[in-house]
């Protein structure tokens, strides 16, 4: 089957030349041939093998596809299987799978071109945690059946609360007893035990079953029931429990340190009760949830489990029980100025659980010892209170006693400050009276003391202590003319007048430029300047120069500062917009009245977009009720149009804000649906924020391509829905997911589940017996009906076909063809026509278009009367 075409040269071939030979291969049957071509070159013999191979395909594929670890987040994870063809012609493959785990394999059959690779997509829906180990069979042309194993592990996204010191999982934190107004912190670790990052938010379950907010659990049943009637139910528990941070993102297998702070506060009572006996016990549940994966208003619509972890928080609030003996009003005995009265006061801490740290504030005329201290539980301490008046009168002072404790800083929860959180008042009453003293005058023996009366004869004893310095009385000489000398009476200088008894002070160093005159004659008196102490002229000039130096230095600093300020103001004003003109300079404000303002429509009260407070279940329920009580927003706005919408829809929302946007249910189950049918479910969207949000849906699966609209702007505090349309032509279980984005930034996904069933009709019975009815006309007695039922959601057309053998059937059925609507039925009548030698049995086949076939056996029961 090989043919050689060549012309052998007659002469030797020179160097550089060649001879061309052609070998043709023309196979006559499908087999591989082998031959050889012999080439004689001078004395050498060269054998050239010839191979004739038939064309073939060589298909091969990998034996295992490993998906690795996946999170159970209702998404589709896709891997590819490669089918390579190393042959020379195209090869056909076919994939079959009958495992438990739903695998979407596309395409399941096809052709691989020569020298190419075909990619087969395998999708796994990560809705149920578990280990995946499934086998699919791949039939390859010219190779046979090959097994490909699909492996993977679907793990749940688990949040855990761990202790900081022990590292073990925590279920409850007991803060213990605390005084009202104080705080206590505990630190925990929030652990993401999954291979994927997670956005989380903390929610206080203040309406959970088993929670207690301010109930005295130690009291009797009647007291607790009475306390429930007094307690204010509208208490914001987010002020009692702080969680910092209360939102965040956890990387795979990451721990985040979280600080919990408990600060009990007194509830306001409608009726007056004894605050000293008021005890409030708290049991609250703190839930750490995955953002967007929560129940709430959509819990009845969502079939997926919510990934969260609950942490119970316990604590008790106690009032300060500090009593005083002899009472809160302490009276002191009357005393005189300079005397002191003391009272011993006994302080007792009545609390059975907590100590008390106290501190007395400073109070005029009263001294307390000790001023501060600490009282253990059920203990007493004596305090000495002294009344030391500093002036005459009656005093009623309010002594403030600060109770010291740890108080949290709202801006920094990690820092606990020790300060006063409670004040107790004690009234101190005391009186100071004047003491009478007799003044005795003695006769001056002749020596004039430094201080004497006008005559210098009588001296008052006991009027006070002598001062260390001699008194010097001076006044302006121009203001007195008493006993002035004739020649000095008109002196106008500003000399100082010295009293006669200041001789002891005249020896003191004085300033050189001061003049002194006597009080009576105005004669310039001698002024002694001590040279040991006085400055010389040169020293005085040096001091003046030194003063001028510092004055000039300070003046230069001020001048430099003013120049810098002027330059700064110049640079501020030196621009094309501002030329330094002072706005409204010299203008008078107009007289504006209330009537000049236009009437504005009241804006609806909008909820804050975000705050530092924690989310609570009651807050979320209140926000949801405001949104869901409104009508469904049906006006379609696929794109942000107004300036406000564009501004709102460009915002990046926080985790707490995203947690207040409900898009769901997260799993939409269409149930049993019929192929070629159209089924609609609603995807609910509830915007509980005070801003617009923009929802964009991305659908790639063919079964959901009729869904519309795929983009919508939802106004604040509004609910709406998008009809999700499902239509399929493939029988079997369907699982797929589609994604959406909020404000074109925050992504989410929704799982769609459906069980596609074929078009099917059912019969009320498969064996029909026709018997004569007494009293009926001839030819009408052998009649019965059979009901054709359609239990699916798609109308079905049918045709009755009789099953006949060699003999003609005596049974007829009407109508022979028809149409049954979805979830309805139809009656068909079967008649037996008796005759000579007619068969008493027959059979019909119900043929459903694009559906099933059902056989109906009919038999006639003939009764022969004797």
C-alpha cells in the first residue's frame, strides 16, 4: 500500500545537488502498516522505515479534583476538569454522575478537537457542612470509562468566644456585684474558626427569653412581681453594657481582643420606694453575628442557619448603704473664737457584698479625721469631726462625702478611672459666740511707748501682740496744716509727713530722693541714709540701665510677634478671592421678623446613620416596624438620579449599617416545580437606614434569566421586593446562587433551590371495573369515569391511545385528548360496548406531551340473570 515515485539519476550527483523522491500511502483497510525503503548510495545501503498509521484520538483526563476547604455560605464553588486529546482526530466524551452530593457538571458530553484541551466545569453548592468524596464516570472514546474523584470539605463558619487567660470557650461572664454608677471590664477573644474572613457585629438580645433587666432575684415572688410592675421597660440596655469594638472583620483563624464593660444604673420608678434596699440583677445575652446573616423580620422566610455565637452576661447593681451614728445632722456645742468642739461619728457600711471607699470634702470651720478611708463590708469606723470657728456666727454646713470607685471612660473603655460616683450629705451645725473681755487702763509712768493714746497717760493692756516692725505713719504734707510753721505753711512739695513717734524707724535705709517733714511745723527733718545699705549713684544708674535693657527686650519680642501676625494676616488675605475687606463692616443688620421666614414643610425624623452605641434586638425591631408598616415601594428607580440619591448611594456602609439592611431570604426554595413552567418567588429588600441604598443583582444562570429588575434604588425606611423568576427544562435537583451588591461596594449572595419535576398526570385508579347499573337504559349501563389529576404547576396536554391486540377493543373513552390546567383535574368517561363475542377487558395508555405515560386497565363485569 506504499508507492514510491522517483527517477534515479543516470550520472553521479555533484555536491550541492539533490534528488527528490515521493512516497505515497494509500491504506485500503483500518490497520497499521510497516515497511522499509532501501537506498543505495555508492557502496552504502540505507534502510528508511515506513510507517502507515490509521488516525486515532487519544483522550485523557485527571483522576482527582480537590476543592479543599470551603465555607458553608450558600455559594457555588467552581473547579475545572481538563480533558486532553493528544490524537489526530476529534474524540467524544460523556460524563455520568449518580452520587448524593449535587454536582453541576457542564458540559456533560461533547467533543474534544485534536491536539487541544476541553475544560469541564464542576460546581459544588456549599450549603451543608460535611466531607465530599464523590466519583464521576467519564467515558472517553477509544479509552473506555475513567473514574474521577471529587474531594473537598465544607466547614461551617464558626465564631467562638474564648477566655483571654485560659483560652477556653466561654458561655457566660459574671461581672459580680457592683455599685450603681461604677464599672467593671472583662476581656475576651472573638475567634474566627474558619478559613475565610468574616464581618461581624455585636447585638444585645434585650428581649430574649431568660433575660433579666433590673430584677431583684433574691427577693420573694411577690416582691419580684411587684418590682416588675414598677420597673421601666423602656430602659436602653446599651448604656449598661459596652462592647468595644462592637463591629469588625476577622481574618481566617484570627482572634480579636474585645473589651466588655458593665455599668449598672438605677431604674426610675413611678412610685417611691426605698432606694437603700434596691437591688437590680441583670442577665443579658450578647450575640456576635455575621453581617447580613440574621433572622429578625426575615427569619420566617429564610431557611439557612444564622452563624452566630451567644454570650451570657450576668451582674448585679447595689446602692451604697452607708449609715451615720448619731445621724445625718450633727450639732456641736457653742464655742468661742479660738476654741474647738469635737463629736465622734460612727460610719457603718451596711452592704453585705461590697466595701466602701469614702472621702470627706474640705468644709469651712470643720475638720474631719480621717478625711478618707475604706470600710469593708459590714464594718464600722469612727470619725472625729472638729468644729473650729474662724469667725463669729451660726454655721450650718453641708458636708459632702464622696464615694470613690472605678468609672469607665466612654471614649476609652480600656481605661478605668478612679473617681467619685456617688455623694452622701451630712449636715454640720455649730455656733461661735464672742467672749467678753475687760479692758484695764494703767497710768503711764512717763515713758512713751511705741503705741499710745492721744494723751500718752493710759495704756490698754492685752489688746494684742507687738509687731516686729515699728509703726510708721505718713501722709501727704499738703493735706494737713496742723501747727504748720509760718514759713513752711505754703510749701507745695510732695514731702512725706512723719509722726513724732517714728524715731525708731528713722534709722532704716531709705530712698535718697524722698523728703520728710515734721507733722506740726512742716520743717524738713533729717533723713539718715545708711551707706552700708544704700546704693551709690553709679549703682543706681547701673540698675536703671539694666531695667531699660529688659524693657527694651520685652518690647522687641512684642513687636516681632505683632509683625508675624500682620504678615500672616496679609498672606491669608492676599488671594484673588479675598482682598482683605472685613465682611459687613459698617453695615447694620436688618430688622427681621418671624413673618419674613417662609413656612417649611416639617421633615420626617430620620434615624441616625450610625452611632457609637450598640445594636439591640429592640432597636432593630423598632426600626424594622417603621419600615415594614409602610406600603411596598413599587416605583422603579434603577439608577440614582437626584443629587441626594447619588450622594447616599456612594457611601461606604459600616457593618452595623449593613446589618440593618435585609435582603432575603438568603435561601429561596421553589420546591417541586415542573419543567417548562414559570415560577415566581419574591426577594424582599428592607432598607432600615436613613439614606438611600442601591441594589444591583448579578444573575448568570440561565434558569433565572427572566428575573427583572436587576437594579433598584430603595429609599430610606422602605421595603420593596424583586420578583425572582425560575424556569428550567432539565429534570433534577437545582442549586445555584446569584450575587448582589449594595452601593456597588458590599457584596452578598442568595441561594436558589428547586426540584425540577417532569410533566406528569396521574389517574384516580389504574384498574377500572365497569358493572351494570340497575334501572338504566340498555347501552348506558356499562359506563364509568376516571379522573385525570395534574399535581404540578404546569398545564399538561394528554392523549388516550387504546392498546389493541389481534382483536378490536370494545371499550371507548372520551375525551380522547385534552388539556389539564395546573393543580386541577378532569373527568374522562369509559364505555363498554357489549356485543357478540366482544372482549370483556381492554387497556388504554395516557400519553402526556413531554411527560409520562400511564396505563389504564378496563374490565366489564357481566352479570347473567337466570
